[in-house]
């Protein structure tokens, strides 16, 4: 036996902590009738030899409360209301400290083959873990087949081989552990395809992985994910459906009440004196409204960059941006093999302001640290292609970021969420407050302050679709998107001179050496260097957590 307090749920025994089970989550408003298309939001997706459906209705099997931690524990679920002809591929698990919001895929064969069917029953099961009332089973797949997930029971009786199906190997891809759900005498993890991004074809099944030995995030696990063998990606939305999705879900982006450096449109930036500079030449050349004169393609070789106007007054004016002209630049791409659509929304600001250092209760405004010309930030909506539901949003936070489930978003108008943009730095957050970049456990970090204000952009109406590669020539990419160099000059300076000014004000217990203090923060804070454009970012072709 292990040290996990478990509770089972069946017909003969009332689950005595039923009130702790998470309630199912649904979006604030009903979904609209989406415009007509091929396979988007039809409830099922064709992967070639398999058709899959997404199940979001579950029946709890048993719950587990960790013995070594103050935690609400986790609950294991089996999918219910599986359509006729479809088969379970595995069970679902999530923590009890958030609303029930998840899925598992079920599958059926599109073409049945007696020689080598796409789906087969397992031979039997191996017991992965057990307690007095909970049992986790791994299907033992036939040769040439792989298990997609685990089964959970509340009795020690081995499950029936009819309860689940394994999938032929050539219809699968490797998956890896991510986002630990439970860490006790055994561990439970979410899984995702190892290869992700615009051109990857791994389809997340929504099942979990569990083991009693140590495992690291991004370790390949014994279960697999599905593979989309249909080159048409038939479930991706067409252009009319994309506009409908943005109208339905486009967040309102709030800028801080004390924000000085507002966003603008790229065209406003160009029209107000932005210059194309070339290495070895003193004066830059004015950029036309569309950016048609910008060098296209190539590498970020330092030969060209974009800068503010030369005139000081004009520079200060452009730095402050122009909220009225601001619009979101949208890149639409497949995710998880076309089972989801990622709608990346890019915000452009002509200037990124200086940082504020928080040390305990004290705050120190830095004069130049963190400044740079040109600032590209983004957030990404992930939409289920089975139903058109908003599933989660990725919030980009400087060099990092995180996914937030739809159940944990803050909504302002029906299904439109709020995105908070941090003061001066423009990082994206799901909720208002102060976030520290750095060793926050020590009470030290660069402040990221976010709050509602009268300054906002409604991305559901102020946007422009700039790329959707899977639609072919339907979307014409703007000239400036092909500029692969930096949107600001590279200037280096001695950050020590600024930090020395505050060293004497630090409490004794945090008086590090200058070298150690510098090591606390990302290197991008110690010089002015304009960022590259959206198409140069890793997440343009890859996944947000690539």
C-alpha cells in the first residue's frame, strides 16, 4: 500500500467528499452558429484511417489526496456518452483545485481491414499502481500497436480488453510527459506530442501517464499520441470562420493606467518617420507606409535595422505610440495536427520603457535598463476544431510565458477574455496585479504591473490577418512581415552603473555582489536591442512551448 488517501465512487458507495469534486466548466456564453465550411466544428475529425471525436463528459472513478502535501488532490475519470462505433483510448485525470475542463479522444476506423486494422484490443493489462480503492492499468498492446492511455478502476479486477483499443503504430507518434498533475508515491502527468508546431502532425489524445519511478518533464513515455495522416487538415477553419472566431473570442487588451509607451499600428509607425538604417551609413531612409522598401527574407545579420526618427521631438512623439491606430496582427496556424487552431495575436509598440526593480518593499526606477526601440508582444488563442470552443490562451511574458485554461480566464464580454499588458514592458498576463521577473522567492525582481484602465484595444474588431499558411494564397502577407532583421538599433551600455546607485539601499540580507545581482535577471535587460519581427520568433512555426 502507498501513502495516498483515496476515495472511490461506485453505485454501492457514496463518495463522502463529493463536494470537493470540481464542477464542469463552460464558456460564459453559448457558441454561435459558425459559418459553413468543410470539417471545422463538426464534432469529429478525419485523421486518414481513423475518425476521432472529442469527449468532455466524464464519470469519476476515484480520487486521491496526496499524503505528503496540503493539496486538494486529483480525480480520475472515464469518458461517457461515447458515440456508437467509437472506442475509448484511455481515461482522464485532473487536479481538484480547478473546474473540470478537459477532454479525451475516442476513435473509430474509417476503413476496416481484416489484415491490419487500425484499432485492436489489448492482450491484457499490467497494473501500474494500486491502493485500497484505486487501480491504474496499462494496456498491453499487440505487436505493431501502441496504447494511447491508461485505464482506472476502483476494484482490483483487471479491466476487460473490450474497454479500450490500441492503435496501429504507423498511425501514432511519440508523446512526452508535461505538466505534472500529482506528485506523491506515484506521479501523474499530462502528455503531449513530442513534435509540435505548424507542420507537426501529432494529435494530443487528452489522456494521462502515470508511473512509480522518477520522470522528468519532456521525457518520452510509454503511451503514444495519434498522428494525422490526412494532408488536407480538413478540420481547420476557412477565412470566414476565422473572422467569426476572432469576433467571438478576441480579447480586450488593457494597458496600465500609468502607461507612457502605447502601441500603434505598423503603418502609423512608418508614416511618422521610422527609418531603415544600414550598417556603415550615417543616415537612415524613411520607410514607406507599407514597408515595401524593406529588405525581405535573409538572416538577421546586423546589416539593416529599423530606428526612430532622428529629430528629438519627433522621436519622443513616436515613442509614445498611438493607441487610436493600434491593431492586432493575426497569424493563424494548425496545432496538434490540426485538431486545434492557434490564433496568435501580435501587438506592436514603437518603444519599450525602462524597468522598475523591486527589492522587498522598496522600488527603484531604472533609467535605461530594459529600454529598446520596437517591441513585439503576443498572446495566442487555442481553439478546438471539434467544436470551435476557446480552449486556452497563451500569455507571452518577455522570454517566457504560459498557457491558461479557458476556465481560469477573466472575461469582460460574453466569451471575450481580458489580456493585461504590463507597464512599460508590455508582457501579457491573465489577471491584474504585480508580477516579478527574477528570483521572486527572495522578494527581488523586475516589476510587471498590470491593471485595467481607460487605455485598451478590442482585438475582436481592431485586427488584421497577416498570415495563414495553410490557406495557401488566400491571405496576402504584408511587406513588413518579410523583414527578418531587428526593429530597433543595438546599443550596449554598462548596467552596473545604474545598479550601483541602488546597492547601498538594499537590505543587508540581499546585498549580493554586483556580479551576482546582474545574474538574477535576463541578459536582454542590460542593453538596448530592438526585437526581430514576428516571423523570426521560434513560435511562428513552432509551438508556444517548443
